[in-house]
């Protein structure tokens, strides 16, 4: 409709039935305005359904599993041997394997990620930032299977030069590479928290004669502390859930050990191992995937909630 | 005279040395990421260079390394992308619009929001378990292309929702008000004033989510995309394989020839991902300039 | 009055913007010098060259000479940390650190190597007294510095600057974010402080300059138009542009 005709047609409609008063009634309630909110809500509801799906699936299958294997035995058993008799489902070896990988990964990722974040947020000129940040983003986007290849074909041979007694599959190599994988995450989340610290606080400290290091460590890091802790917790959770690197490089021998030079198995690698074989539905082995998956889900879920709580609860007001 | 001299020079010199030393340490830490990325790329290129030949793209997987290629895997990844992209785009952007523009500020909304950020942190293999139980078994889609694509859609949804929400939130309030002031209704305002402004940002997020899905292995191993696929899938219920799974398959073999194949496959996969990332960065830069 | 800060032919560029043009100025010791002028005239920029806070803005270039007590502060022998210890600064917005009142004051002395608890206690008390804040906060020094009012926060920032024992205090529109009563308190405070410190203040408010300063410099487009005793500058300006500005014809 072109501009000039619009007032004319409106005037015609308005004047005929109600004299000189305007009518503010909507001639046609648009269909889109009634239907769209509902459709959009349904889209959002998919995410709730996903969560419900995850929880219900894990619960029902795990329930069947725990009727065969008492939950106490599952949680405290020190031997995981689902294939070779005597069959035994004690999750501690898988948990310890996962923990070993996670601890190694965090020892690598948290200091390096945090130091990079401090450098990028407090020291680096913007030209360096413009180059380094996309590189870190690319590093974060490298598929985990590629990291697995990297661990197996480059990192492990290098480590075996230092530790000749180490096997081809070992926790150290996988843990280091998982750590490298999560460096970008620690770095970018910590940097976000640091750049949220207002400029004026830094100026206040510089004006008292602080060096850059003192501003970074005594003003910026304490002020951004909650965000930094949250990034560390998320990194921990991410390392626990990492699958392909450990499947490829850490081996498939569940054992209770703290020796990083040995081959171990994580919860995630076990799940992959079972699903590679064609396990019949309803078997104990099939059920064990869900029991292990449930354990994994609960741990990472709690850690993620913790991270959000830390980030919110201890947020500094500037 | 002397105004600036009476301070404790030694103490300050010590602090400056510490600042300098730590500065170097921070630079070193930052370069770890850069160096590793270089090492990784060089390692893979050296290993895979000899196998980067037409056969890699023309041949189906084979027991014999000399004849193996990843044709079915490349096509499988492509098909999965084609099914997943529109589905996750509609669902993800729809949810983001609902949460940003329509959702009342109540408990349910907060719950959905919390739920989405929590889902983003769920390990990908758990989505594989979900896909296995729901799509493969309960819905009896079997180990099919459709089951894989649906599983991956659920996996990337939280990522798309969060990034789309950010893009929508970045549209200035004044633009909405201008539209309302001209007599537009809610949906008209959303569709014609908000979404066009937010679109580049949304698209960037969707591309990044897709590149995440292309590289994802674990959930598809779970739902059994592992089968040895020497044909191209014809319909949605055919079995399939994708690039990362083919690569995993080759890595898992002890022979050196298969390692080379794996490296060549990784080069192809990384090239695809870098292209997608590059597109996303271009879009974002364009978007940032326009504000 | 003896000159403490001597600025001669100073030019400053932000990338391509020529922000200060050939500025020459002598600032006397133990007195209050006020910089006035419309926004963007370079008065804050000049203030920030005196403790080299401009160093941190990328693309800044400085030519000319700025000496404090005879030392060129842009020479290689001067380290900025010592300079900033000697030249304190108070900012436009109160910017206490998210720490306790005590830790805010003790932050500077600790940086500069004072660890002794008793000595720190004394510095905290004397600085807060000097900033006329002691009586209001002495019973809750452990409380967060963010819990006190804006006016108190600004006096806390003054106390924090005094705690490192500077000779010069730079105040960058230090009262512009405060209510009139807090402003008055800080103005009174400056009158006491000038017996011990050299104060340079940037102010948006001409009346404030007239009330508190001994000398005033009027800036326009990066140049010093006129610099004189405050009384003279406001009652009998020698430049037409100064007269236009103080009589409210622009800016």
C-alpha cells in the first residue's frame, strides 16, 4: 500500500460507524501473533524434553542393572571385569582412571590457561591479542579424535624417550593432551572474567605505583576470582567427560592405580568399548553402559551446577 | 631536586624484575597453545601427505590400506549436515526467540534457561547413550542416518540456543521500540526488526555448532555408526559412517599404512572445519563493524 | 611561591589526534592549581601526563619536557612506579578496590614494601584522619569499602592516595560524581591538604575553581589560553576567550 492511500482508507472506516471518534480495535488479529508464541515455546521445550529423556533413560536402564548388581557393590567394588569371569562390576577402577586423567589434564590446563588469560588481558598489546585469540579458538575447535591421534603418534613416542618403561597406552600422554584440549576453555572463560573488572580499579592501583604484575595479581585476579574458579571447575568437568582422546591413547585396562605411566581405562572409554561390540539389549553388559553413564552424568552435572553457583554466588560487585 | 630520588630504588627494581620475569612466563604459557597447534598440523601433514590423493575421496573403506578411501564417510558427514542443519536451526533459533522475546519472567523460564546451560556441559557421550536408547532402540530407527542426525541435533541445540540468544540480546532496544511505535505487532517486530539485525550473529553460532557436530565422534560410535560402510546411504534409514569415525577406525589399527590414512583423513576433516571457522569469523567481523 | 612542576613546549598525540599543543606551564609548590575548560580541551590529558597514566594508552606520543622538582619525568632514569608513588591521583568516579577499608589504604604501602602491622595501622589511621574520614569509619575498618557512601568512598580514595606519602596530588574532576554536601567536604579537605601537598585539580565547575584554587589555567582546544592567580583570572582576565568562557558565553 502506498503512503497517500493509507490515511484515506482509515478515515473512511473510522468515520462511517462512529462519527468522528477513532476506532482502536484490531481489524484482524494476526494469526502469527497467536500461534508463534506457542510454536516457539515448543522449541524451547525440546531442551527440557532432552533432559527428561536423559534422566529417564539412565534411570530405567540403571534400575534394571542394579537389580542384578547391588548398587553398593557397584560403587565400592575394586575390580571391574565385565567380560572375563569371575565377572565383577566395581566402578572404582574406572573412577580412578578418570580421576587420574582429569588431574593430569588440570595440572596442565589450569596454570597455562590462567597464565595465558593474564597475559592476554593485562599484558598483550591488541595486535597480539588479535592474532592469538583466533588461534586459541581454532585449537578449541579441533575435534577430539584429532587430539587422540596427536597423543598416540606424537606425544606418547616423545614421552617414551623420557620414560622408556612406559607402554604405548598410558594415562600420562592422554592426560596431557586432554589438558591441552581444555587450555582454550580455561583461558577464554578466565579472560572474560578479568576483562569484566572495570578499568577504574586498574587505574587506581597504577596511580599508587603498582607494576603490571601487581595490578594483575592483587587487583584483577582477586576481583575476577569467582569467574576463574568457575572456569577451573568447568575444565575439570570437561576433562571427566572427554572420550576419544582417552579411548585412543589411554588404553582399555581398568585398574586402580595412581601411576600415570600405566595403561588405564576411564568411564567414557569403557562405554565406547562396550558399544563397539554388538552387545544384545538386556544383557548385563548393556546395562552397565547406563550405570557407568549415570555415574558420569551425575558427576558432571553436579560440577556444572557448582560452577554456575560459584560464578553467581561469589560475584564481586565493583 | 631529589623529589623522585628518595624512594627505595632497590625495592622498586626488584618488583620490576619480578614483573619482567612473570611477563616472560605468561608469554611462554600463551605460546604453548600456538606451538601445539603448529606441531599438530605439521605432524599430521607429514604423516598424511602421501595419502592425500584422489583415491582418498573416490574409494570406499577397505581391508587393504592401499585401496582404502573415505568416500562413504565424506558423503555420510555431508548427509548428516544436510538433515541436522535445518532441524537444529529452526529448533535452536525458535527456542532463543521464545526465551528472549516471549518468555514471561517466571520459574519455568528460569528452569528452561538453567537447563540449557547445564545441557551445554553434559559430556557428548551421554547424548550418545540417549540416542542409543531413544532413537535407535525405542523408536526403532536402528543404526541409521536419521538416528545419528537426531542425536547430533540434540547435542548442538544448547550451543545454538545460547549463541542465538546473545545475538538477539545485542539488538538495541530502540529498534524494537521503533517497530512497535509504527504499529507492528509482536511477531512482526520480532520477524522484521529483531531477526534481520541478529541474523549474522545467529548464523555465526550455527556454523560453529555445525563444525562441532562434524568433528564429533563419541555419540555416533555409541549409536553404532561404526559399521563398515562400503556404499552410500540411499535413504534416511540406511546405515552410515562419518569422517571422524572412519578416522578412528583407521587409528585403531596397528599397521602404519592405516595411520597414514588416518592422518590424511584428519587433513580433510580439519580443512573442512577451518573453512567453516573462517566463514564464521568473517561473518562475525562484518557483524561487529555494523553493530 | 616556588615552582614544583615545570612544563615546557609539551605536545601530545593520540594516534593522529593532536591533544595538547605546545603547552607551557609552571605549577607552584604547596598550593592548589585548577585546570578549567570545556570538555575535550585537554585538561585531563595534561593531568594524566604528570603521573604518566597516559603511557598505558596505545598510540600516545609525547614531545617536550615535563619536570618535577627539576627531574624530567619522561627521561629513562625515572621509573613510573616511583613517580606514581610521589604523584598521587584521585579519579572522577570513586574507585575503591573490592576489599576492606583497611586493605584499601594499606594496599599502596604494602606494594612499596611495608609489612609491619603496627606501622600499617599507623599509616591507615593517619591517612584516614588526613582525609577527614577517620571518625566515620574507625569502628568498621574491616568492612567492605563498597559499603560506604559515594562521598565517603571518594575520601577513602584520597586517603588511599595519601597513604603512600606523595608530594603531589592530582584530582581529576574528583567531585563531579558526588552530591553537593560531599563535594563541600572534599573542597574543605583540599584547603587543609594544601599545607602539605601540591594539588593540581581538573574541574568542570568554574565556581569550584574560583572557591578553592590559588591559581587557575584555562584550556581550550589543547592549548593553555591563560594561566594566572585565580582571583585575577576570574576578575580581570586578559584574554577575550577566557572572559567569554567564565561569563558563560560558551562551554
